[in-house]
């Protein structure tokens, strides 16, 4: 190609620079002009440049818009002065469409070289101006720059698409891993729940076994005494009847037989009372919440009433008693259940905390309000509970004094009533000075201020 560019309607330009490397694949470029000779001159210049361009032509603004919607162009060389829709209108419409907004436009025109027209062109969307007659070297230099920018943009878009694909793949992989992890967690949770259920069932069976064994022992002992006493009574009655039949009954013998019968009756009565007491304790443990009525009550008076019921025995055992409950505490709840709990705790202290003749024995009941909760403490300075037994002393029928008319149901009753009826918490603590601290944390209840 010669150094003279074929004239664009009325002029010629310089030859393109040689040595430009062709690009592959071909990049699309659109030239828009209403004069066929101008289109032919621009096509010849661009195709001879060695840039490997795929040149498209449009003879009007409408045709340019149609092609821009169909293809993606790296650059548009747009004539300004065209009949119908001129170049500025085309540029404005391309800028208003998101699909074509980023396509660079170079205006190619003659006669509109004033600064005012340049500003108007830039406002319409052009990024550069070429004034006819066009200098071929300048044109191709600009085209090459925009082609490089287009290639860079394509590379950026390809990298972005690659990154998006990687993100999608990683997201899908994470989703698969998360699903697998959730499934594994769910499976482990189910296994844990089954293991907990089995452990709970085993504990229930063990507790039931201990309860049955405890009941058998605690009922069997008084029943054995009753049977022995009944047998003795039957023997004495038979001996009395036989002596009367043979008229061989002396006053001394009669007194001995009647005394034996009386002792047997006392044993029977004592055994029956033990069974009745055991029955009552079992009834208290399994009593439902509906068996108790909630109301406001004076906690100090309740504690005083419970201590008064054990006053004689406490005095005989020389146990110092302190009722440190403030008089302004009026909680709302099942006072009868709490009275049973306090009675059981005092009874437990008398039976287990204090050895006979223990000097300085003391039992104290104190309480205070903590926000919406009532904290009630029953503390003794007795022999305390070994650490290895602390977790078992609330089990049913667990006692360290089996056979001494102790059923092992007192603290189990305390635990049952505290949790099930009063909806509170039971804490068993070992104070530094010794003894046992039983702490009840109960709801203070509404309307008790």
C-alpha cells in the first residue's frame, strides 16, 4: 500500500506504519459513513494495516445501531454528518444501552473542527476526533491503541470469568463438604442421642433396681419382725389355751405368756408403722404438682413451724438451732412442698449429721432474695458427706445406715419436690468448716413483694 491514503470524500492521508503484528482471532471494527467511497477508503486502509481486523460497514445510523446490537466491536469509526440519524445521535443511543455503553467511538468528520462541536461530540459519547482529510498513520496508531485496550479488557473479562468459575466450583465444593459435614454431624448427633437414651435407660433400670432392692429390704425387715412376732403370739396363745384345757396354768406362767403376747403385739405395731411411714414417703415422692397449692407465705414462719415440730428431739440431742430467715421474705409458691423439704432436711441432719453426744452441734436455716430467685440454705456442722458419696446421696433408698430404720428416701424426696413441684435447683455443698450445706434456689414468684 502506498503512503497516500485514498481520499475520504475529498482528501488523502499518509500511509500506515509497516511492521504491525497481526492479531488473532480477528477483532471486529465498525466503520460508519453515508458515502460508499469513504467506506471503501477506510476499509482499504484498515485491511492493509496488518492488524488482522474484521471490518464491518454501516451506511447509516440505523444500520450502525443494528450491527452494534448484533456484534461486539472493539472500536467504531463514526461519521458525524449523515442524513437522517447523524453520528452524535448514534453515539448518544449507544451510550444509553448497557450492552454498547463501553464500546469506544472515534468521530470522523469534516468541517466540525470548532471547540464547541468537539465538546458536543464528547458529551454524546465519543472518546476522540479525527478530522477529514484523515492522516492514515494517526488513524492506525489510534486504532492499534484501542485494539490493545480491547484485548486487555478481554483478558480481564476472561480472568474474571475464570475467577468466577473457580468461585462457583469452590462454592459447590464447600457446599458438598458442608452437606457431608452436616450429615456427619446429624449422624453423630443421632448416635449421641441414642447413646444418651441407652445410658438414661440403663440409669433408670439401675435406679429401679435399687428402688426395688431398697423397698424389698425396707419392707422385708419390718415384715420379718411382724411374722416373727405373729409366730410368737400364736405360740403363746396355743400354750395358754393348752394350759387352760389341762387346768395346769399357774398365775406366773399366765403372766409370762401374756407378757410375751404384749411384746409380740408391740413388735407387730412397730413393724406396721415402719411400713406405713415408708408408704407415706413413697407417696410424697410421686405426688404430682397438682397436689400442691401455690400462694404467698411467710418464709420465716414456715421455717419456725418446721423447727418447732422437731424442737424436743433437737433439744434432747443438744443441737443449737438458728432461724436466720428475714421476716420480710414472702415468696409465692407451694408452701406445703417446701415444708416437707425442710422437715426432710432437719430429719436428715438428726439422723446422719450429728453423732450421739456430739458437742457444739448446730443447725441453721437462712435465706435471701437474689433477683427473681429465692436462695434458701440449710447448713449443719456435723460429720459431712464424703466426696465419693456426694453424687449418690439423693438416689432413692441410698443410706449409710441401712437397718437402723433409715429408708434412704429423705434427700430423694427433697430433690423430687425441689425440681418437679417447686421448679427449683438443689445444690449440695461441703463448707470449709465441715458439715453439709443444702441450698435450694427457687423462683420467688409473682406478687410477693
